C-alpha cells in the first residue's frame, strides 16, 4: 500500500482507452516476411505482440510487395529464444529524433510513427512499433498510451513527457528533449562501460594465466620440484606459494565449481541483486567507480526532473519519477524527502537545502542552483543546469577513470606474473647453484 503522496504518484495515469493485456516479449510470435521490389528480395523478421499486425513493422516501401513466409515450429521457437528482447545501441535515440522531425513538420502522430517504422533495425523494436500502430490504428489509443504499453522500451519519464506534449500541443518539443536526453544518457553509459573494459580484460588474462600454469606448466616442472625436495632442499617461497595454491585447487573440486555456480546465480538473479540495498550502497562507495556512478544517478534524475517540470507535469509525479529513475535507494529517499518538504509548503530551494546532507557535496551544488531559481523563478532551467553540471563532471570522471585504474591494474598484473615467473624459474636456478657449489667443493 502507498504510504505517501509521492508513492501514489509513481503509478502512471490511467490511459484514455482500456488497457489491453500485452503478453511479455518472451511470448511474442516471430513472423518472417519477404519484401520484393523488381529483382530485389529482402527478408525481414518481426517479433510481434499482435501477429495479425506484424506486417506493419516491416517498414516496407510503397513499391515493395510483402509476402508472409511462416517459420516451422522449431525455427519459430529457436528464433524467439535467441532474438534479443531489448533496444540496441542508438535505436531509441534514432526513433525519438525521427519522430520529432516528422511532428515538427506538422504530421500527425500516427503518420509520424508509420514514417519512422523503416528505421527500426531489430526484430524486437519492429514488433514494438507494429504493436503501437495496432493500438493507435485499430484501438484508438493516443501515442502516449501506446508507448506506455511497452515499458521495456519507454520508461515512465518518456511516457509522461509524451502525454504532456499531447495535452499542450507541443509534442515535437517533447520528442526533441527526449532525443537529446537519450543521446546524453547513452554517451555516459558508453563511457562508463568502456572504462570497465580494461579491468575486465586484465582479470580474464590473469585467470587464463593461472589456468595455463595449473594445467600445463606445473605438471611439467613438478618433477624438478620433487628432486629438490628429495635432496633435502627447501623450495623458494614463491614456488611454495604457487604449488600450495595449485595443490589446494587440485584437491578441492569446489574451488572450480564455486565460481561457475556464482556466475550462474548472478546471471539468473541479476535483477534481484541490483535491487539489494547492500549492493546498491556498496556500488556508490567503490573507489573511483562509485564517484562516477553517483554522478550518473544525479545527472539522470535531475535531467528527468527538469524535463518533466518544464512540460508542466504535476509536481508530485515529477519528483516520484525522478526518484524512480535513480534506481538507488539512497537517492530515491533523497528526492522523496525533497518533495516531502515541498508538499508541506516549502520552496524548492529550501527543500533541497534541507536534504543536501543525504548525498554529500553534490547536494550542496544542487541546493546552490536552486537558490538562483528562488530569485529568478526558473525552476526547470535551474534543474537543467544542475543536471548539465553533473553530466559534465561524470564525463570528466569517466574520462579519467582508465588513467586511475590503469596503474593499479598494471601493478596487480606485474605482481601476479612476477610471482609465477619466480615460482617457475627459481627452483631451476637453485638446482644449478647447488650443482656448481657441489662441483666447486669436489674440485678442492
């Protein structure tokens, strides 16, 4: 049960038409079409929620003949399972940009959607667009309500802005802002994941090196180690460490099974793991990476809040969605607490100032921006500036992240490789030294 006005506001407004029950993407039907024009034939796959309307997602031109070629049950099941069921790359950004261009030219939402269909490049998004066209053309849905039927593609911020644009008659402005938001968020996410590539590759390299050491190198030179032990000589420390670890792994099969099981559990329960408060709390406090993640959260939430405020969306829903897109419980509590003050009659500046302690120095910066809004009255513009500042800081932090992590990765790699090399070659040098020493004594 909702416990506060802002919790109630999270629920999306009821659509103007009764909501149809749309099955999850895993249950959509795969449709195959051949598009023929003169001597050219191309195949298009559509993963559609409404199979009878799947042809509308092919993006065929007026001079192309659309021919349905049903898949056999086995290929139908295989294609449904293997087809990605999420947006890829710039797909959303391209869709929003093209919709804005068509709407700005004075075209209706339905015609704009039809003209945008050929730009859909994946079976999943073709199915989404065909489903939206079905709802609008057959069921009389408005564009915002049709988009709300596909929450995996269009979050509540997008839906709220589109509905506000439909109400105000400035739908093209809303799509323009959404396209810019999608571009900036995609850029930040791309930089974040790029910064994580180097540590991930290094970790894989180290695991590979340890596997080669365990299965190839150590069995080959184990005989030398046994000769040294039989001679009553103690192995060098690095060798004893590596051999001890190798023997422990060999004698305990669970050491190999545990990581495999752990990875499997992470994949299966990734959603629940991300929602775990200890994990969320840890993620924003990790050295280097945590700072970048905190800035990403603030940039995303403030940008959504600025867009919604500028479009005249009710204030309770603005802050509810800003809290929701944060996807981190401490920042959700921050935005909810800010609105709690506003709902009791305090000005936005006073509300942000009262709760700034929750998120550290970033809270001070947002409060400072809102102080300017208390004088100018331009709350949406101050929020937009604050979001822009957070995004710029995130850019700088993400650009610097590889430079910060690089030396640590290099040190770790050098240490591990150094220990392995020492473990392998020191016993050989020790045998050689003992042989020379024995020969020298014998000569005397």
